[in-house]
C-alpha cells in the first residue's frame, strides 16, 4: 500500500430511489432529486460519506448513463462535507477500469471494487483485475463478498492484493469475524498493510473490536445517527454504550446479510419516514410473509431506539 485514504466513520452504501415512468427500464426511472436529498440527509446525520453503485444501489440494473449519473449526483450532493466511494464492479478488468476512469473524472474520492463478477476467477486473475483498476489512480477498497461472486478473498490473497499501489482497504463481507486478525497477520508477513472495513452490519461490533477501522454500511440508510453513535462509541472505547445501541438494532441489521437485503432496507426506509420504494428486476417484491417478518423486526428496532437521544434529524 503506497497511499492512504481515511475511511474512518460510517460510509453508507446508498439505496437508490425510483419513480414510476412507463418509458424507463421496468417502468421505473431513477429519481435523482430524491437521491441527492438522501445523500445530503445522510451527511447531515453524521455519516462520513456515501457509496453509490454498490449492490444496494442496484448498479447491475442500471443503464450506463444512469450508472454514471448516480455518481455525479452523489459527488454534487456531498460536496466537501464527506467522501464518495463509487462502485466499479464489473465482469472484466477493462469494464471495471472504465467505471473507475469515469468515477475519477466525476470527482469520486475512491472506488469500491469486487473481483471479476459472473466469473469464478483464479487468484492470479483477481490480482490482475485490481492491478488494472489501480492504473486509473483512485484509491481502491477491494470487496470480499464470496456469497455473490463465489470468490473468497482469503487473507493470504488480500495480502497479495494489498501490495498493489492504490489498494488501501478491504470491505470484509464474509461474515467471519476472525478475518480481521488473519488479514493483519498475512499482510505483516507480506510486508504491507491494509485497512479492514466492516462490510456486513451484523458483524460490525465484533469486527471493530478486532481492529476494523471503518464501516461500509447498509442499514444507516434507515438509522444513520444511531449507526454513527455505535461507531463513535466503539472508536472511543465505550463498548458498553455501543453494545447497547447495537443490540437494539441487530434484529434489523441481520437482513443486511440476507439475499433480500435491498428490499428489506428499502422497506425499513419507508417505515422510518424516508423513501425506499420499489426495486428493479431481478429483485422482485417481497412475499407478504417475508415482508411481515421484516416489518416486525424493523419496528422492534425503531421502538427500541426511540428513547435514545441520537435520533436522526
């Protein structure tokens, strides 16, 4: 690792709002004005930044024009009050490199990058993928999501990738909280370092105890101020306080690690008085039993944090 981008704080993988439009894909057009307002609201509530075009942002359901515009809107909305980490996920390095180049042109501070999607790539191919994206010059947060990619960025592989200039962090979404120590050990053996960023909301507490320095999060779309309170308390060593807030939210947070996480978080936004709205295909509407379960667990979380003094503004 040759440079540093401070990724401390809560960077929110932003959900993307749509409005009905019969001429748009699946009858849903991106609502850029509502998206800009949401980005500003997250920053107003203490979040460090936003992450457009992640899985939660339904990047794979967007047209090329929409995908670029989402980053531009986020950069304009956040301004100099926070950071923008744009998703550049793609099947091949040439495509990921293209999205990284546009993100740089449009003012993003860094990129979030999965290994090659739709292809169970070998370690050497993965390293090449990140080397090529690094050529664009923006700091890179690599993204370990073995559930979606079928590729596990194991600690030894992370250590190899960490030697690439511009690779500064790994979003760890394996669900294995032992990874923080293992990544640190493997990087030390390789003569490099990398920041571990908690990537799943329901292991945030455990990963931060073990040394994670940031949180690239989903449920702060619903609970931004509470999420910031958890993060700040963890950084300052007030673990009992952090655990109390975390315990109130964990029932909802668990949906961040389930296949229906996009629909669940959007439903949670609707329940919290924000706008979540529908999803584009391939994400279908929730079945009524599942929606009822999400409503129950989200309402329990909303009720549990209602008495706290950190409610969102």
